[in-house]
C-alpha cells in the first residue's frame, strides 16, 4: 500500500486583526470551528501580557464567510492565555431539538458568576443562556456530558492554567483531597459525580514533597466518547500567582479510564511524565479509537512524540524518531494518518511546526513562526495551539508573527496551486 500524500498548506491568513489581541477560545486540538464550518470561537482582549487575574475578556465569533467579521457574544472572567475559556460547540440547542434552519447556535464556555466558576451554555443567536454549576475541561462528542476539574486548585499549582477569583475551594493545604479530582457532569441536569478522587490515585503516583499538592489537569475525551485521558501532577510548593517557576518541581503521571471512571490505567512508567496529547480518530470500539499521541520523556531519555494504545501501553513507540524529538502540541489529521507538532521557540525566537506520516515516519516542516520578545513571557506566551476544521480542508491557530496575538487560518490545497506555501517557510 502506498503512503498517503502529505497535506499541502496555503500561506496563513489572519482571521482577526488589531488593535485588540485575539486567541481561539479553547485549548489546542479542541474544535473551535462551528458545526457548519463557518464561525470560529475566539476571545478578544486588551491584555497583551501577564496573568489575566480575573479581568474580563469578550467571547465572540469570527464569521469566515463575511470578511472575518468579529461578532461579540458575551464576557467571561474565567480564562487564561493557555487554555482560553475552554469553549466547546454543542451539537444541538438547549431544548434538545435541532437548531433552527440547521444552523448551530449554542456553545458552552467557562465564566465566574456570583462568585462561582461555572459553565455557560450560550445561544449566540438569541442571547439565551443556561448555567451549569461546574466549569468544563472537556465535553463529550455528543455534547451530553463534560469533565470538570478544580480551576482554583490549578491556579495554586499553575497560575497560567487556572482561574483566580475564588470560584472554587482549592483545598489549600491538602496534598491528596478525598472530595476533589476528576468530575463527570451531566450537561442537561447539571448533576456532577466525582469519578476519580485525587486521593484514590495516591498509591499510583510518586510521593508529593512535604508542603506540596497533587492536582488533576489536562483532560481529553476520546473521539467515540468511550474513554478519558487526564494528567495527575504534583507541585513541590503552591505557586499561587507568583511570577517565577524557579525552585519549583513538578511530577506528572498520565492516566486513562473508561467514561464512568472505571478501568483506571497508568499510561507510562514513573519519570516519563506527559505534556501534550490527542486522541486518534477511529471507529467506535476500534483499536484506533483507543490510541493516542502524547509528548513525554521517552524511556527517561528524550522528550518526544509517542503513540500508544490503551491496553497495549507496553508497546508505546516514538513517532518519526529524532525528527520529532521536541515537546509539541500534537494533533492528528482527521484521517489519522499524520501527526503534527508545534514546539516552543528556539534561540532565534522561532517556533518550528512539523508534520509526521505515521506509516513510514517521514517528516515535513510546515513553517517557522517568529515570537517577539514580549510574547515569550511565561504566563502570556502565545503557543500556536492548532486545530483542524472538521472537513480537513483548513487549520486554525494562534500566532504573534506579525507583531500581535491573532488567530490565523491555513487552508489545504493542491501542490500545483500558486497559493501553496513552501515547506518550512519563515513567517515574521
């Protein structure tokens, strides 16, 4: 069988513009494109650097079929520059009926309301909203349930990923709380169940340093809705908004479990850790549907891109060898044949974005994107954080290569197309 042809990308075009800063409204790999492929979920802010510290930003839509017009919808105070506000499109309206005229109209997004972190189900056409009394960290493919974590506790450990504002009890001083961890939330009723307490995982992870704490973060639901991936991390001391990571140590363990929390499994041995992750597309129940790409410390030797299958963790393998030996934001193409990774900036200030073919490990460079000095600050750095449009014909990402934080789109094309970008083009 012949190897699949690499996708060919057009040069990036800006979907947003200044003077305000813009970023996609969720974490990398989460679909920011509306179900009809027309609108992008985006945050707009006047803040360029540092922690948001509870200041409001605007949640809106970019209409890619109307000159990339920005449509403001609401404000949120539960957001950050790394995971934005964890917005997800929902496949149906709150009534459970199909959207009018087949147009998708609802999304769910985190916010701080009445002193509590919540998720807001918003109909952007009518303005109607419904409150779910738990913030979301991942939403099931059918939009009926979500995962939730403690964002106030996350703020103690990683201020650039958590939320400030007192919206949850962070269980300060408890290393492994019994009543906190990974929650499953019914989005229709708002009912939440603790499916994996932090304490229940204590015997499966390295010890926490005295004065430190363990916390759940970085959740993802498989494409068929059957499995959950998450990280349990420990930090040697609470950060609580400090401006430096010096002298602070983290340990990371990666887990998978069934959608109800049963069947808990460690993904890797101690020391491998994990950083970025993506579930592979696949038919429900297939081996592909149990497979993930993860960046981790392969055999405690090199940080790289790794693929593994739940139930076959001992057969984990590197993706494309040394060419992908960096900590990238790994995402699969929609056909599952390629994995791309965009890394952190090199000594010259450029982010390198590469794509690997899984069948033979061949690698191509997508491009290099310049990061101005002011966007290399830890808390407000601008990672590319790409995500595919669900027809596989375009990819959206954040970038600062033109001098401010904006959202960009690259379409795929035929190699003969004059708009096709050359491999490893330098931007900025």
